[in-house]
């Protein structure tokens, strides 16, 4: 099978390990990675988004983590030059642990999602790209665990993706939903929630819009489902066009959750990460093959926009939290967030955190090129993305 286009020689890829931001150079043909630059930030990096026009990387940092709120949270703007990365402007304090950042280049704002009571905040940007003050915040009371704010295709509105949470002990399930909203420069105005069963059994984590803007694809993390929606002048349709699984892996007793979704720059293919991991504080997994740590590939019908499942590819590591596609569409990278230990054949086997590079073929299938183990110590390989120097049709800039 051939790649979609002639490979560029190298691609720029960035990742975070705790407080450390790392810039890698990935060789397109061999998949080998080389560290080019690093920068330590005041607190661990939770998420980042890149503006290819100004070469500014906006980072959200916090001493919190999943299950722990923390007390120090901030936005930091970094200029990514060809030779070095450096901070521009001063860090801006945030009211809670940030989960996601979205950059609206047209309105010159950042949208920050939180897992706490704040839910969403909007920050203005100066002409030079530095972060100014918070200009709006808040979300609906029924918006539980926001995980992403995305720009709608018409550029006039947004969608806040709220994952909700499963019941735990005496705590009842928190319903999820998609919450369309508009922002006039001063006030956030939310529309009607989009969900099924009033959000119960409906846990969306991420959404991406098709290249033509007339379809949307949401991944339900807690249900391991991919939902396809029609998008028209009135926004996202109330009911999905199609619902299909993100993984066909045999079910196990381990936590199994769907993850990031990415649109190929051509608009022809869609990719979804599937993740499994140990229960918090649990023993080592006894079966090294248990659960799906995979990427599922789908082709998109050019007329209906409906995805057709192509292939589920193992990633070669544990918990691929982030996936990213190069702007030329010929590479896909999955970053495995943590190391894990397994009992196998009477001995304990360590599976290190790693960065897995795949070739994207012209039929949408992906094939592994190289896996590079990464020493993360006690930290997490929490965020990663390709960095494109020119704005293109890929989906890595609005995830």
C-alpha cells in the first residue's frame, strides 16, 4: 500500500512529561524521534494548542490531576521558534484545573474547559498573541465534567462537550451532553442540550467536525461509541445519523474507554483511540493481552458523511491518551500516557510509556513504523501533538 503523499523528510512533534515540554523531530520514513529542545514550566502541562500563524503554543498548567483538584492553575503563552521555545507575556491565573484549550484565531480568544464548578472560561488575546484577562466564564448547571470546547463550522458558535461520569459507590451517575453556545464578546449564551436519555448513559469526550462542516463526530468515552451527526444552519442535529462501536476488542473486566478522535487532513478518514488501564491502586494486570489499546480507522462517505469501519490497529503500549496526525496526512502518532506492570509467566513485565509512529496509507489504514520508549519517571506523558507551521485542513488545531 502507498502513503497518501510523498513523505516530508521530518515533522515537528511536541509532548509534555509533567512540567517538561519537549520538542521532537520525527523522521517520516523511519519513524525515529529526536529531542530538539525542552522547556520546564511552573506546573505540569494539562493541555496545549498551537496557533500556526503566530507560532504561539498556548499551554494550560496545573498541580492538579485526575481525581485531585490542585491549587495552582495557569495559562502560559510560548513562542515556538525554529531554534528555541520561550515564554511571552506573564502567566495568567485560572480558577481551577484546566482540561482543554481551544483557540479561536478569528475572535482572538482562548476557551478553557474545566472539570470543576467553573466549567468554561474565555480569555482575550492581544494582537501579538499574549494572553490578557478573563472576559467571561460559566456553564449550565447540568453540564457535568466538560472535556472540550470546539468551534462550530460556521465560526459563529461553539460546542461544550461534557462527559458526565459513571456512578461510583453512593454517588449517582452524572449525565453528559453536548452544549451549543454563542459568545458575543461579553456574554456566553447556551442553547439546548444535545443528548439521548437526558444525558444518562451518554458520555461524550471529544467532537470533531467534517471538512465540509456539514457533519460532526462525537466519541462517547464511557460507552465506547462513535456518534455521527448532521450539521445544518441551525447547528448539530438533535439525534445522531448513526451510532457505532469504537472497538471490537473482546470485553474484559478492565476499565475500557474511548478517547481522542481525529479527522484526517484530506477529510476522507476518521481515527479514534481506545484505551484500557489498571484500576486505580489495583494490582498488576494478570493478562498482558487484556483490553483494547488500539486506534480504530473509519472511512467517511463523501455524500452522507457516514463512517465505515476499516480496521482496528494495536498501538503497542498502554493507554494511548493522545493521537495526532501530521499536516501532510502521512503520519499518525499515539502517545501512551504511563508505564504499566504485568504479571506474565511468573515474572513481572514493565511496559514503558512510549510514542508510537504509524504510516497512514492511501486507503486510510495505518501501519506501525516505530515505537520509542520514553522515560517519564513518576510523571505522565499527558499531552502531545504535531506542530504545523502553516494553517491547513487538519484537525489537530481545534481538538
